């Protein structure tokens, strides 16, 4: 049954990808660049854990945790700063330059012999990623039309989910034939390939106003003046709570409480990714039918119901089926929030401020993980029912906050954004 589900999901993904990429040649090349870079990043994550054990066997977990913290700090601190500093630099130069820096940083990792060298290179690597990602997101709307933009966002989400599911398996297969430091070399080649794809793609020139540093910096203000983006902060928190729960605590739930093995951990994470992918596959039709607000505000509700139901199921009959179904629902809830976010940002961005808005969202959304990752790590010692119930409580608080802040256009009386009714307001 699982094989049949996997094949059906695979063919659905292939059809969707083919339809979108066939219509937009420039976006096709940029999407391939994203996929290659993501695959390399996934391999580097696995290799980093092995490198940490090689350098400090007794403190490998601490080394990896510190590296992840540095990653989040780079995203939070470097993202908006680099976007402002590089706003006058051509987008292609930013994207290709970021890939070049990432390739060099990763290529140096196999040669380090001190833990602090790892931290320094990870900081450089993630600062480059903090420059690349918002610029990449800003470019997408100009490569596709309005309807294609929704599908492009869904594809971007699918790429992230597939990377999370496929990278551990790909790394395991490669480790059968290459040493772990070979994964760093493959990652560097992935960044080089990404840079070459971008360099050979014709990217449209942005409007002159978007090259104004004052506009890019001022775009941060919309996050405190536009009620939709204030609501997005609550929605980001809900996603961070559940994502941290899944990424940090799945191994504990499967190995310690269910007595499963590595395959069980991989399958549980695959269920989370599959739930997210199902939502991404239907995003275009869902946005047209329900509107962005309805989808995104329902996300925390789905997360609360999913975590609560999983906790209840754990009490009645804990097992891999309960965990798998619960994780699939949580994946769907996260995708309801994350997948349409790009369209919301595009609607809310002031003229010439799209790059700044994407950079702000990139930093603010990752800042939530500075709290939820440690919280999830502390929760691993709790009973699973308390762990799941606590997550349900936190996401449950986010749901009414988002709904109250982001009122429907018909109910808003002169909201801060002052925007007319759009698909994002419905």
C-alpha cells in the first residue's frame, strides 16, 4: 500500500512539474538551480554530522547543534543586512556570487582540523545562503505570470520537501562508494552547477525603484503596519513549533518510545513531507477557490487538530500508524501556511520593496526557530502525550491571533495596509 501511494504521489508530482516548467523556460532553469543547490545542501547536512563526530566524538551532538544555531543566527542577522547592502548589485551577480561563496566554503570543510574552523565556514556558508534565498524568491514573480506564480511557489515547496525526504537516502547510497568528505565535494559541485544555470539564464531587469536601498530597508515597516503580515508572524510561529517538533523529536518518538529503527524514522519524516506535498500539489486550485487568507489562517487549526488527535491516538494505541497519520496532517498544516506565503508577500510589498519584504520574512520566520528548536530539544524528555499536547496548545494560540489580526477584506474598516480586496484578503 505504501508503494502504491508513493508511486501515485511521484507521478502526480511529475505531471505538475512538467506542466509548469514547460510553459516558463527561464523559470525552468532557475528551478533546476534551486533543486541542485538543495540536493547539495542536504548532502552537506549529513556530512556535517559525520565530520563533527570525526573531530569531536564526545561532543558531536553539541557541535551539530551549535552549527545549526549559527545557521539560524546568520539567517536572522545577515539576511536583511545583505539585502540592503547588495540592493544595487544585479540579481544575477548576487545569485552567482552566493553560489560561488557557498561552493568555496563547503569545499574547505574536509580540510579543517579544528571545531572552530567548522563554525567559521558554516557562518560564511549560511550568510551566502541568506543573500541567495530572498533574491531568488524576489526573482520568481518576474519569470512567470500570475497563475504560474502560484504553481511556481508550489514547486519551490515541493523541492524543499523532496530534498528533506530524499537527501538522507541519497547520502546513504553515496556513502557506500565514497568517504563522507566526498559528500562535501559533491555539494560544492552542486553549488557550482547552480551558479552556472543562473549565469546562463536571462533574468529580467528589476524596476529602478527596487534598486533603491531606502525602499528596501523601509519595506521592513510593512511587517508592523500591515495586519496581514502581523498575522503572518503568528503563522510563522505555528510552523516553527511543529517543524521543530518533527525534526528534533521524531527520532526520540520512533526509537525510544516505539522501538523502531532508522527506517521507521525515515518513514515518519516521509509522512510529514507527503502531507505537505499533497497540499502543494493542489495549491493553485485551492487558492482560486478559497483565497489565500482562508488557506493560511486554517493552517494553525489543522496543526492543532493534528497534534491533539495524535496525542489522543497515542493514549489509545500508540504505534507507527498513529504517528505516520499524525505527521502527515502536520505536514499538510505547515504547507497551508508556507506554500502561499510568497503570494501574500507579493500582495503586501510596497512599490520597489519586494526584495526587502522577502528578506524580512526570511529572517523573521527563521528567528522563530531560535526559540522552538531549544524548546523541542528540552521536550524530548517529556511523555509523548505531553509533548504533543504542548505543541497543540501553542499552535492553538496562534490560530485566533492570526484570524483576529488578518480580518477578511469585507470586515476590515480601513486596515493598516489600505489595500483593496485581492485573493490574499479572501
